[in-house]
């Protein structure tokens, strides 16, 4: 069974937790896009782990984790992440973590470019994670990138780095930013390459052999559907295809080998960074932040928060092809008197069934809400669907029917055992 897991909103839906939950019965966990802009939280064995580049399956012994060709990989960032996971007691070896030789490298000048481009945008800044993601994907598309395969031989790497750094420094100067120190970058990248070399592989045959042997693969999406460079709130998006198709181009596994696509959705909506957010509600955000929830796993920024948005989720389910949805954070509503679901967008005198293409129009959409009663009790102790209050079950079923996709699991807390299988 090969399953793609996709964030159905703007990221941070709880993909890490779901991947960890599903890894028990899988063999391989592969990332196909994004980089260390991702922050996936897993609570396991009484500890909190935050994964950025390493697939969330790494916490289970005996599972193979693959960083696919579509990922942009920060070599120093990855070495730091591996070290800190090892300190937390996680086993990471070339037997359980492979890096695609075709993945592109995020280098220090990409981060400088990211920061410079953000500051030049002023009020229109995207609110990126400043991890150099956009500039690295730009380099890939304009065919000047350096890839993991180029790290295999130190002399090749050094030559390529020096050439690219020189031209990058001219670009940085033109952007009004400081150049990077050539010798220092070469040294840092070579030191990281030394650690990472044993993990480098042609991961495409590895994936295909796993399929031939009948193994189960989980494709771990990063970010969310509306951060997709094609389908999202452009230009307030990330630079990769975060939607389901990205899992195939990002790992070399063709679409007909995929058996199931799961959309992870928060029971409400959050986003980090700028851009349209129709159901955003400051009062609701204060309520969630007051509970200590919704602070970014990568940057610590308080996330913007709003009500559930069925317009978003319906569209997301369409272009991702969700077979089912995994809902998380239902317990976020525990103290709410009433709960709102956005069932349509009003744009001028039109009612939209799907979001518009232009962010400027999307910003002008007003939510049409349906209001449901809350349950005013702590559901984090529930361990079966039947134990949930009727109002909670009614909310899940109503949102599911508005999306037109079955919700099959519901999260009532961050821990492994706080995922309930939805009943009738
Ligand atoms: P990801 O990027 O999609 O993996 O999500 P993040 O880890 O960035 O953010 C999701 C947050 O919600 C994390 O802090 C998780 O521990 C937490 N979480 C996931 N599912 C649930 C849930 O059902 N209830 C609660 N209370 N927290 C959850
Ligand atoms: P996970 O995998 C939430 C957002 C940034 C910004 C936009 C572009 O944890 O769900 P980038 O640095 O990618 O160029 O920033 O995308 N963003 C995320 N928001 N969760 C993420 O990852 C994100 N990765 C990027 O906040 O708005
Ligand atoms: Mg996250």
C-alpha cells in the first residue's frame, strides 16, 4: 500500500503526527519536496521531536527514510538535525536514511538572497522561513544549481561551489546584500559533505525495488496545498508543488503506483506568513494562543488562526485527489461555545464555490458561515469515536460532507494514542 500524505491547508496540519502514526505499518517513508522550511512535530515515547528535513518515520526502528530528488537540502542544516536527533536517542545510519543524489543543495548565499528579497518587498513580503528555499528552487529551474551528487567528490564540489559563489556574490551585491565568504562556505559545505556522503544514493531504484518487493511506502508531504506554487495563494506560496503530484515528481515513483492519498486537515485553519486568509479571526487566535497552541515549529512565530474553511478544503480535495481526510486538533475547540464553518465565499455580488486565482481577489472574499454548537468539555482523554460528545461528532460529519471526502481519523491531542478512528 503506497500512501501520499498531504497538508490540505497552509501547512502545520499535523502531518508529522500522522506519518508517525502510520509508519508502524509501513516500510519506507519518503519526502519529495520542500526543505527545512518544514517543521513536523512528533510526540513519542514521552518526548517531543521536531523534524525539518529528516522524514518523520525515523523514530521507528527498522524503517527506511528517503529524502527524495525533489527536496532542497541544506547540508549544514541536515547535519545539525541529525546530530540533535541522535542526542535525543534516535538511531540514524546510512541503513535508515538515504539522500537522493538528484536533490538540490541549499547554500548559505540562498539564505542571504531569501532575506534580501524579503526585505526589498517591504510590506508585500511573503513571510518566508528565510531558509533559502525559493532561491534554491530558482537555481534549479534556471539550471545553475548544485546537487547532492556533486558532493560525492571533494574536488568537483569545491570547483562548482567556488564558481557558483562568485556569481551569487554579484547577485547579492546587486540586491544590496552582503556577499558570503567564499573560503568559509567551501569549508563548511565540505565538512557537511563528509558526514553526509555515506547516505547518498540513487534513491529511484531503491523506491522501485521496495515497490517490487511489495513494501508499503508513505510519501510525507511538507507545507500545505495552498502553499503550492501552482494552486496556492500565489505569490504568497512556497516554491514547490506541495500537492499530491509533487510526491511523484519528487521521488521518481510514477502516479499509477500510488494507492491512496490522505489529506491532513486541522479542525480549524492556521497559516504562517502573509497572504489571503478568509476565515481569519483574531479573537479565536487569542483564544488558541492563550492555550499555548499554534506557535510555529520552525520559526516560533505565532500562527495566524481562523475557523474551518470548507471552500478551501473542497478545492484542496479536488486538486489533490484525497481519498480520505485525517482531521487533527479537534480538541482545539474544547472551550468554544459555538464553532463556525465557512461554507462559501462572497466576492462582490458573486458566491464562489472555489477560491479565485488572484490573491488580490481572494483577499476581498468574505466568508459565509454556518454556526454549530460547541461541546464545552475536554475531549483529549477520549480514546474511541464513540466516547466523543455528540456535538464533536456532528462537527466532524458536517465538515466531511461539505468537503465531499470521508474523514477517517480524528486527533484529540498531540500524542501517538490520541488519534481516533472515525465511526458511523
Ligand atoms: P506539521 O508541520 O503538519 O507536521 O504540523 P506541526 O508539527 O507544525 O504542527 C502541528 C501541531 O499540532 C504540533 O504541535 C502537533 O504536536 C500538534 N498536534 C497534532 N495533532 C494534534 C491534535 O489532534 N491535538 C493537539 N492538541 N495537537 C495536535
Ligand atoms: P510544514 O511542513 C507552514 C510558509 C512560510 C511562508 C511561505 C513561503 O511544517 O507544514 P518559504 O520559506 O517556504 O519560502 O516560505 O510558506 N511555509 C510554511 N508554513 N508550515 C510549513 O511547513 C511551511 N513552510 C513554508 O511561512 O508563508
Ligand atoms: Mg509544521
